[in-house]
C-alpha cells in the first residue's frame, strides 16, 4: 500500500516525464500540491533514477508539538547559536 506522499511524488514525476522533461528536485517540488521536505524529494528522485520507481514514503509519526514547546526549543537554539557566535567572534579578535 503506498502512502499519499508516495502517490504525490509518483504523480509529479509521471507528469514531468509525460511533458518530456527530465525530473529534478526543483521541477518535482514545483509540481507538488503540498510542500514536502527536500530530503524526501531527493530520496524519491534518487530511487526513481536508480530503479524507475518511487519508494514508499510515509508521513512522520511524530506527535504534534505545542506552540509553547516549539517556542522554548527555538529560544534554546537561538541562545546556543548566540553563544557560539560570541565564541567565534572572540577567537577571531584574539588572533
């Protein structure tokens, strides 16, 4: 049983081939109705080029994250990147 993601990728690639175009990540992405992560599109394109078939790709089963959890994770990431930037700037000044 193929998933909706796999079906969408197969449809996009088939449409491109029918138009006489060589499928590429950009062309596939442009043909999709719903946005998909680049790694998923790349994986599908590589598989299609090697085996003339799109692998069965399922949507992530991760639980949805609340806005507050997402904001907290992003704030932590910003703090980490800010500290890293400060360390790099300090190292550059020391030279």
